């Protein structure tokens, strides 16, 4: 049973690691999403992983001391963690289904209306990182920037696209939108970001549901040990 608890703690560490990795690995893209479901799923995993590691000590004490009350508490904790991880997995799956439609409806509007606008510095930074990291320009293509509030403003200084669209960024390089100068990717940034988020959501869902199943095994073992203990020791 102690080995199983150690295995659960390792699983908790994996769950927490996946949650942290999800938020750290290009987490700035979250400001480009219409909903917070993606971030919530990652935070839930971090919470569940932390609970698994903390309750593991309770499980070890319960097994060593063979107290029914401690085992009952440990079982309750495992059940709570199971439900939390299951929620994270289901949220990730549901959001995975709606991801494509959300990006199509929201990303283009966010980029054209908020880029380089006062008070929208985080979105501006996220868009610049998105275009540079994924080597893309515009939500669907570079022509999307023609309708941008920024490009039509005097601050753009006659740029056709933001400088972050350029393959090699130099001052005012966005004035030239030739394929030799800027990224011309089929499908634009929507396709790239959708694939990136979809991959992360699949990992979140798989880890959340996988470790939730592991918690079921823990609850079964706990019940078996609980039945073997006749009386609480004095």
C-alpha cells in the first residue's frame, strides 16, 4: 500500500508539472482567447497535483498507524482529488471541441481592434510573440492587417503590417509586405495557434483523466485496508 501511495504522489507531481508547463509554455497567448477555460483547466491540474502530494503523507500515516479514521479521511481526499481531475479532463475535452470556432470568431477581432492600442499592451505583446514564434502574419493572412485600427492610424507610419510579421525585424520593416520580407503562411496564425492549444488540451485531458483513474485504484486499496483493520488501536 505504501508503494501505491508513493506512486500516487509521483502521479500528483506529473499532474502539477503538466499544469505549470501549460501555463509557462507560451502562456502569454491566453490573453488572445475569449474564454478562460484553457487556463482554468491548467490551474485545476496544479491544484489537484498539489493535493495529491500533500495527502500522500496522510495516506502514509494512515497505513503505518492502521487507523480507520485516518484511512477514511484519506479516502475522502482521494475522492475529492478524483473529482477535481475529472473536471479538468472534461473541461479540456469540451474546450477542445469549441476551440476552432472561438478562434475564428475572436482572434481576428482581437488582433485588428486591440493591437498597439492604449491599455492593451499585453495583447500587443502576445500578438507580436505569436507572429514571431509561429512565423505567421495576421489571423487568416497578412491582408487582415489592412483593416487594423493600428495600421490605419498615423502611429503606423505607413506600415502595411506590424514589424513582428517580418522574417527579420528591423525598424519599420512592416512597410513592405512582400513574401520575401514577411511571413506568408497558409491559414495564418489561427491555424498555428489552434494546433498549439489543441496539443496542450489533449495532454491536459489525458493526464487529468489518466491520473483520475489511478485515484480509483487508490480508493479501492484504501477500502480493502479499511476492511482488514478490525479495531482502531488505543
